[in-house]
C-alpha cells in the first residue's frame, strides 16, 4: 500500500478513521461488531479526538481511542503492530522462541491491558465519590500478530468463578483481536470479520465488495482515501511510521544488548538500556516485569 492507500493499521490512520468526531457511525458499527450487545450501541462520545504533532513524534505515545457510549460504558481501543525479534533467536538457540523471557516483553499485552484498564476504572472516581459511580470499562486490543494460544481471532474476557464459570460481573471486559488469525473462509457477513478485512487490506476485492453493501465501511474507505490523497496527512503518516520503526529498533537493540550479557542478568540490562534511552519507568515495568523500586535502584547505579 506504499503508493496507494495508507495502512489503516498504523495507529495515526486508525485513529483518524475510527476516532473521529466526524464519523461516529464508523466507531459505533465497529464497537457493535466487537461487543455484539443485545441492545446495540446507538451513540458514542469520543474523548480524545485530537492528534497533536508532538505525540506523532513520540516513540512511546499511545494513539489510542477513548470513548463513552450511550450506555455509559468507558471504552479504550489500541492497535499494536508487531515487533520482529526473530533475529535474536539465533543468539540463544537453547531456548525456544516463545519461551524466552525477553523475547515477548513488548508482547505483554495482557499485563499492559490490565494496567490500562485499571487506570481507566480508577480515574472515574474523585476523592469521596461512591463506588456505585463506577461504570463498565472495556479495553479492546487489536494486534497484527498472533499472541494468544488459541486459533480464534477474537477473544473476550470477563471475571468468572474458576470452577463453575459463573460470571462475577461484566464491569471488566478485555478483548484481543488478532488479525493474522482471520481465516480466508471467515464469514464476511459477520461485521467484525468485515472490519478486519478492511484493516488487513482496504484495497482488496473483498473490501470493494463489502463497501457496496455496508455504508459504514464505505464511509471508512472514503475517509482513508481522503487522508491518503492529502499531502500534509501523508507527511504526518510517514513521520508516525518512522517513529514506530525507530521505537521497534530501539527496543530490539535494548533486548539484544541484554541477551549478549547473559540470560541471568539480561532483564536488568534491558531495564538499564531502556533507562539510558529515556523510556518512562511505567513502560519499563511493563516491558521487564521488574518493580518500580528495582528499576529505581538500577537507575541510581547508572
């Protein structure tokens, strides 16, 4: 898509299409496709529609979408691109790729999602507020890589009793959508499948057919065409794409240096390298699994 339409999986473009106040029908359709509520969402309030230039040039900024539905649900959507660690496997042939503790650090989507969910949940209350004010909070993670150990491209999780599977509450809900798991024979009448086809390749014959019958996909495609033909937007897209590549390279280099120093001290070395690059401590916690105190001790000894 380099000379045609921009890639809607780049977070800058994704947010322009799905997080725009000008196109609420697109986000409403997308959310209904994922959540499949008995009573469909009919309205959304987008909370962070701005896209400031300084965020585009920040390796560790999150261009996610925050919204509140007409049911007072708090929703966060984040799209994550794959970081390639395959070249590191040759350095440690004794360990399988999936088992190495460093190779999946950037893939810690479960921990990341729980962390961001907890922040969204906690931020709903001011000091002295009653807990009854807490609303249903949903995190949606769209990944262009395989992460979970099953073949389903869409997985949704809630809190349930271990033995009986009885649901405790639906106030917490976390979704993972893994685009590469979408099979060629998936039912395109399912709106979530249709939207994933759009994200996967908006110029495909499948999407051309879908946009003839689904007005929201046509609206999303029209917006993508508009962005792709706008010289300034394309420049911003190139800036963001380069920033994300730089982030991937920086994390890969930090991982590689950590591995070269040995498995035992590798995680501490990764943390030091990340600190040297000025990466925020909360990101290092998610990447390494170290506590804040451990990271501060490493920082004090640099």
